[in-house]
């Protein structure tokens, strides 16, 4: 595990975007795992800048997003599908047909989960996965529990997650209570993982993670400690020495 501590949010965003750029230049048909939440937004802005100013080419890149709310239409501004187009896909030259996000509006959600795993497998797995972390240690929407899902699954969101994400909605009541999330296996099978964290609120979970002597399903992100190629990119604020 590599830990990079940078002075502020702008710097972690630049460092992460530069690492993504290096991977795309090494492998133009990269399969890139993307996250939502506020953490990677600066990275996406930086990727747009690298596309516009340095000609970073996304035309052969395939993307897989980690998760999606159940019940929101893909054109609902609160859906991750809409959000990703808004903050990244519409501003770079990625082929939208190569951008995948679980379908939270599917009539058969079980099938939607299974087919998502199949598409990831068919594309040869994820080369580089970008992750944020929830204050409760969740990654994607894999919430702390006595068991974690291996495969893409429908999950009930924790109250802490619903409260944390309510800032994007008009009220807490509007936040969907269930979501589809990639399971631990697709995430852990990614060849390289970058986990980013910024802000004081993340410091306690980051500290628990970096000091962990055990993995625990109650801290889903702790499973990343078993991964052979994971880099944590943290702001000084999120890293309490
Ligand atoms: C959300 C997402 C995660 C994200 C996390 C942290 O609920 N499902 O993928 O990493 O919570 O969000 P933020 O970056 O806004 O702190």
C-alpha cells in the first residue's frame, strides 16, 4: 500500500488525474472504474482540463461506475448516470456507449446486477479503480455489515449514508433507500486502485484504516489492505498523524 499525503484538495485531484493520464497513455483502451460522491469531482475537472489542453484521449477508454440509486431514472439529475454525464462524460471524447453504470430503473434488478458483472468480466476486468470512502468506511455502497457482497447487488443504504448524501437532494426523505452497488470482488479484482479522501470528516476513518491490524467487514475499505496495488491519496486534513 502506498500513501500519498498532499497539502490540499486541488493537489490530490491533480495527482489522481495525472495517474489516470499515465495509465491511459500506457494503455489507450484502459478500463477505468469511476466513483461518484464529492471526492473525485476535482479529479474529473482536472481530467477535462487534460483533455482540452493536453489532448488526453478517452476515445478508446471504457468506464464502469461503482453504483447507482434504485428507482431514479437515468435522466433524473440525482441519478449517478445523469451526474456522470454532467460532470465528466459530456466534456471529454469518451464514447458514451463505453460508459457503464448499473441500471437502477431495471424491471428486474437481480438481472441488472448479474449483467453488470458479466459486462465487466467480458471487458477483461477493471484496470484502474478510483474510490472515495464513506465516513463509515463504505466503498461504493458496500456498507459495514457482518457480511459483504461479492457480486454486484442491491443494498439497503445506512442511515449515515442517507444523511451524508442528503446534501445533494432537497430533503433526506428524497434520498433513495436502496442502491445497486458493485460488490467487493469486482473492486478487489481491479489491477490498480486509488482511494482518495479529503476533509476533516474523513480523518477518523482514514486513521482507523491506516492503523488497522485486522480486516473487518464492518470497515469495508479495510479489505483494500489486502490489495497488491493500492494507493491512498489523502489531504493533510484527512490524514491525522
Ligand atoms: C457515496 C458513494 C461512494 C463515495 C462515498 C463518499 O455514498 N456511493 O462511492 O465514495 O459515498 O462520498 P464523498 O466523496 O461525497 O465523501
